[in-house]
């Protein structure tokens, strides 16, 4: 444990966040996501939900200000009537952090999977909400 680091961020996840560079992407995946078969680097965060992990990560993780949308969500599959209310929670969390590019894009399910395969790491959570997967594109760290 360290002062100021939320306990939801494991040592393994902290290492991954530190190793990531500008433009690298991090997937925070729900419990239904095929994380093991997709991830280049898999971080387990069993027992945790995406909103709490997202808020903890964004305390340290700069979103890329040089892209149109540094946050990506998986679109609802056409014909599926499910309404992902968790997306509203994500927007509220992202907007808590000033100086963040809070633009969000939605991509088709299989395009999301292909993008996730190229991500720096996938964090597998126990999130039960559907369509709760999120990709964060890392920006630059500016010390001031």
C-alpha cells in the first residue's frame, strides 16, 4: 500500500499504468468481456466494478487531448433493446476531473474487440452491467 493510491488499484495495475505511453489504450472490461482471449496484457480486478475502478484510474491517468474522443464505449448491438445506464455514470465520473478531454465515442461490437486486441492492457472486472466496457487513450503527463 502507498499513501494516496486507491486500494482498488493493484500493484500490477499501477505498474501497467506507469508503463503506458502517450496514445496507448487501456480497456476496463465487464465480466462478460472475452478478456483472456483478447488481452496482450491481462490485469485481474476480480470483485471490482468498472465505475469505481474508472474513478480511481482517472485520478492519475491523463486522457489524450489530441484526439477527437479519448474514451470509447461498445455500441449496443442492433436490435438489442438494452439501455446501458452505466454510461451516464461514466460521463459523470469523467467530468469530475478538470482538464480532461471528456469526448466519448461509440464503436460497433466487433470493431471494439479488434481495438481491444491492440490495447496495451485489458483490466478484467466483475462488472455485471451489460455494455460496460470502456477504452481509455492515454495522454501526456505534464508536470507543473
